[in-house]
């Protein structure tokens, strides 16, 4: 008896270009049909029950539980067909050298199965989005490798020069010469994007765009020889990937956020990844990242901050309590102490408060703490 082909199961282990992986996926399904077997698509489960913290690697990743879809299963046939349709469209985008968003893909797929059939392949984008992620996991590639873009979010200033090949053009981008606006981070910083030079001592990730602008005006990145990045809140995929690539260049990554559970969680998603992106954590997580502030300890170290705290809301306290239960956080006594202090005092501090004495104080604060290596793990 012919051995069954594990469609997509072996593809995760294989190298090769996205086009090759997509072609092989189709070929394996054809082989199954020719062998009188039902075409099968296999991918790792992305549910919470299959997400674990890898202590050795220092980030969240998927476990080994798998999900299989077969064409002959009535309950799985539609989803199987939708997955194949997405793979087919992505192969077309790659062949054409054209990019679109996941919203654009949805509209490409939202068509009738035939002129005389009133049946849509997809009725809502909520149907197609998870299947894109399934394809990423099964083929061990990122959606950006399939010419699918996501929202641009985040800005950079500093001694970083890149070469960008896109849309038939080639552009050299010098992040030290982007003025007040900085260089906006695209969703894909891998394909057609190359570092030409990185001449900095470390990367400083600043939660808020307004604070990034303050530091950019002070030319903090130039005076302290760092690369200044703001994810403008929670980091996008492209921003996290860029930070990871800079960390691969042996640049220390230091994070600067608000002193509350939400700001701290932004740091932890950069450091350990997040549950919803656990399947690409190896490409975006930065376990070696350090946290410079703002911390509850700063209230004791800088007297004026005691006058500039804000009362924490119930939702802030609830989030702090939840974070205390994460195994990757409670392993660090320093972070448990910080969270306990928030719960005890019911206070929080915004990074903007460091502008209280004078606008330039935030630069002095960062220079002092980074110089003395006053970090949290």
C-alpha cells in the first residue's frame, strides 16, 4: 500500500522560496488524489492550549498539537477549499511581483464559485485571516513572504542605512537624515530590504510617538549613538521584526515605556513575543531585551515623580494582577515587586511625566540610567 503523504507537514521542515513551498503544497495534494487518497492539509494548532513558554529560548512558541483538514470531510471541505484558494492567490501575487493587504486578499477571494451559483467563497474577512495564519505555520514562512502586507506602524531615527528594493526601484534610506518625521517602518523589512550599515551602540525602543519626537528633537540618538525607535504603542509585526534584526547585529535592545501594566506589556511582547503571534516568535521576539523605565522605584529615586503619579483604574489593576500570573514574568522577582507596588499603591506614571522639571530631563534620565545599567530583566 502506498504510504500517505503528509501534506504541508514536511514543508515546515523544508527550506526554499515561498513559491517553491506553495508549488510543493499543490503537488503533494495532486499526489494524494492520484493515489486515491483525500487531499489533506496539516498545520500546528494556534489555540491557547498549544502555546507554551520555552524557557530555554526565552519566548512563547507553539507546541506540537496539529490540526488536519481533508477535502472529503463534510465538516472540513469548505475550510480546506478556502485554504487552497488563499495559497493559489498568494502564488499568483508572487508570480506577478505584486503586494496587497490581507483586506485586499479578502476582496480578491470574495467571488462567486460560478456565474450561475449564488455562493461566495468568503463572506467575511474573519474567515480568511485565520487561514492565512494557518498557511504561515504550515509552510514555516511569514505572510510578508507571500506578498501580503500589514499596517505600517513605527518610526526610526539613527545611524542606520538601508537599501530598499521595491516596485522596480532601488532606494537608499539613511535614518539619520529623515528630519522630524523619521523613517516609517514598513510591514516587510526582509524581502528586498537590506542593511547597508548600522553604526550604533544600542537600540532604544520608546513606547509613545510623542516621546520619540521629544527625544528626536533633542538629537538623543546622535548624542548617545543609538537607534531610536517608537512602535507608537503596541508593536506591529514589522516593527518587532526590525528590532529582532538589529538585535541579531549584536545591538543591545533597551525599552522605555509608561509605568503601568499596559506599558510593561508592550515591553514583554517585544521580549517574549505574544500569544497571537507565537507561531513566528523566533523571528520577532527579543529575549535579551532590557527595561530601563519607567519603574515604581523611580518614584523613590526622583522626588518630583511622587507629585506626578496618576491613580490607577480598576482595569489597570486587573491587568497588573494578570501579568503577575504569567510564568515568564513571575520568574523575575524584580518584576513581581514592581507589579505588587502598583497593586499596593494603586498608582501609575506616564513616561511623559519625566518632562516635569524641564523638557530635556527625559534625556538626562535615560542617559543616567542606561549609563549605570539600571535595568529590569
